[in-house]
C-alpha cells in the first residue's frame, strides 16, 4: 500500500472527477488520495494532510482560480509534488506556461483512457528510475526530458537488453500488449499513434522493429481512395487465425 503513488485530483465537475478517479485506479501502483473541487480546498487539504501526494491531476478551469495561478502556487509551496494538468484548456499560451511551470505532462479533455494510462505509466517508470539513481549520464537525462527516445530504464537489464536506440522498453511492452489484445484485427501506425500518444513516425518505428523481430506480421489495408495502408498484427494471433 505504501509503495503506491498517491494522487490528488483537483476537479470541480464531480462526474469528471469520478471518471478520472476510475482511470487512475485502473493503473497498477496508483491510489487516489483525495478529490477536491476548488483551489481553496486543494491548498487546505495539502496543508493539513498527514502525507503529501506524489502527483496532482489539475483542472485549469476551476471556479475560484484565475488561469494558472493555482499551478504556480502549488509549484512554489509544494515543489516536490509533480503536476499533470487534465483540462479543457488547449490554448497554446496556457500549455506553454504549464510546461514552463514544470508540468510532467498535459492532457486535454475529453480524456482518452489509453492516453491517460500511458501518461501514468510513464510517470511511474520515471519515479522508479530516479529512485535507484544517484547520478545520471547525458543520454539518461535526454530520455527523461524527452530530447531522445532512448530508454531511461537502464537499471533493468531484463527490459533493456539488445534493444536498438530509439526503442523504449516500456513503450514497446505497451504496444505488444495492445497487439496481443487486438483479437486479430490488426492496427495501422496512425491508429497506434493515437492510442499511445506519439507521432505516426514513432509508432511506425516500433511496429517495424517488431516486424524485424518477427513478432508482428503485416498485411495491406485497402481503402476507397489513396494508397493501401500497412496493418500490423501480432504474429501468434495471425497464425492462429490463418
């Protein structure tokens, strides 16, 4: 229980708060510590709680807060707590300021469940990695801040063995699970990019890696117009359905 990542949800709409709570608690290793509706409630809770949460899921549009004032208050008072805005605010200026304020990620409503889970999984691995490191090499820093796709999980030889540069073992594992649960329908690079929250080229790189590793089979998907798209299917599932 104590090893779980404790999350505080700040959301004024009780229906969305409940949805976010369920999304969080579906991800292994997480617990929702509390749900609050306003900035005043959030600050009062943090001041009086027995142990601080590790992560705050923050709606930008809440009644008693102007813009990103609460985010900056939280950064100033509780700099050890990480923040992920989960909000309908999608203005470039707002997103830029939130990232400048140290937001770990930024999720726009309506929330996609897979995208939410992927963000929480990345955050969990981020914390796990930092907990076993006393110093970092440049390539590890690059991975942490998103400069490159290199794996920051070098502490785990079982997950990082023989993977080429640009293939992150956690993302690779997520993709394998998606393909394994696909029930033989197959997936395109565009479809995968939306599910895991990456660019189309990044999704295709992982899929082509799995093809080269002979774990994935490809077929062509013909549409009504344009060139056919490549569909990727877990090889075992493909062979069972063949």
